[in-house]
C-alpha cells in the first residue's frame, strides 16, 4: 500500500476547482464570440442583400464563386471555411477564449498530476479520477486540433462538456484520494484505461460535431424552404457535409483505440479473473459501444448512410458511452463495481 498524501490531495481538489472556473470563463468567451460574430454578419448582410433572392442565398451559404463584390468577399471571410482553415480576420473574443482554455488546461493538468502524486499511482482508479482525467484529455485534444484547423466554433460545445464533466466529478462523484482496490493494482490499468480515456475524448469531439451537423442541416433546409434563420450563430459553423467528413475521420481513429481498449480489457480480465470474457455488465456495454461505432463506420462507408442518419448513429454511440460510465457504474453490480461512489 502506498502512503497517501492527504494535504496534496486537498491541493489537487483546489486546483480542480480553479480549472473549472477558468473553463467556465472560456465557455462564456466562446459563447460571446458566436454572438458577436453573428451580430456582425447580420449587419454586413443587411447592406449586401439588395434583393430578397440574393439575401436568401447569402443566409443559406449557397453563393459560391459568383460575383458578390467587396462586401460579399468580406462576408465570406467572416464565415466558416468548409476546409476549416484559419481566415485572415481576427476575432478577439475567440482568441481570449482559446487563451483561457490553455490556462484552464494547464491548471487542470497540475490538479490531475498532483492527485496522482498524492496517491502514488496513476490518477484514474475511480469515477472521479476517470472523469477529471477524461476532461483534461478532451481539452488537450481540442487545443491540439486548433493548431491545425479552426474549430473555435466548437469551443462553446466542447468546453461546455468539459465543465459538465468536472461538475459531475466534483459534485456527483467526489472521492477522497486513496489506494487502489486489489483488482486495479496492475500495469494493465495504465494501458487499458489510458487508451479508453483517449478514445472517449475523441468520441466527445465527434459528438459535438454531430450535434452541430444536425443543427446545420436543419437550418439549411429551413432556409431553402423560405423560412427564417433561427440559429444565426450557425453561420460560423462549416457545412453539415464538412462536419460529417471530419467527424467520420476522427471516429475512425477513436474506434481503433476503443478496439484496443476492448482487447486490453479482455487480456487484463484473464490475468485478474482467469477468463477473457464473462458477460459482466461493464464488459457487455463496452462491447455494445464497439458494435454501435462499428455499425456507424460500416454503414457510412459501404451502405451510403450519410447525413443525418450517420450523425444520429454517432450520437447514439456517445450516449452509450455516457450510459456505460454513469448508469452501469452506479446501479449495476459486478466485477467492475469499484467506481468509488
């Protein structure tokens, strides 16, 4: 048994609270960026749309390659590029939001590391630690992707999910720093859980993109039918097809990681309990998640399941992950009942 440093554990909880506050500030900044940019685009459209027909095309984002003048070119530079490359325009609110996210992630990392040092082990032995570590990985993956692609339009949704994860950990699953239960005292904990956290973080990103894909598709259909634009903030979001394509690529990577998670869990189970598979509730739901995402990848690649059907399959897969992490851990007893709650 490792000696537990309770004082350092308390500092870890304090750092976690500070990280949650910084993430909340970043969430508000990302939201303000959407509101501010949407308002500016509305003002530009008011001067650009000389006829009702032209205005409808601009709102729907359907004008491409035509002669739209200098104002139209400025509007195009203000809205999302389907390639998700950075435009020349500076968005101060978005920059502040990214800076706050970097600060929050740094404090968050200190909280997670100090928790591990206090316990003398890797900090993902219960639901509190898995949730806080998972939130950190989500934020870090988001920041890494931002170095290549302009996904700041996802900030409100991704950082909002991180805030929810930290609130769930500190309020719903508070767990004092302690030693691991015997079943978890294995090097397979590092291999199995770390890959599961990485896969879950990628699935979190694709969940946010799939939700935005559905909203964008609904918005474009409404505009094409002559309806009003009820979600002006979506003008900063790329087309539904671009979101779907990027989501598919990230899901493919996450699926490989989840497959390894399933395999590593089976090997660990054989070493711990003498069998690779025992139809434990946790094992079953891990397999269910694998089946859902395998179906998503197969249906989209070979059966032509694109658009809203693909988005819904991706969302269902993520909801299965949430169910597996919360309901299964809390309400179903089994060999994996060491959630710490």
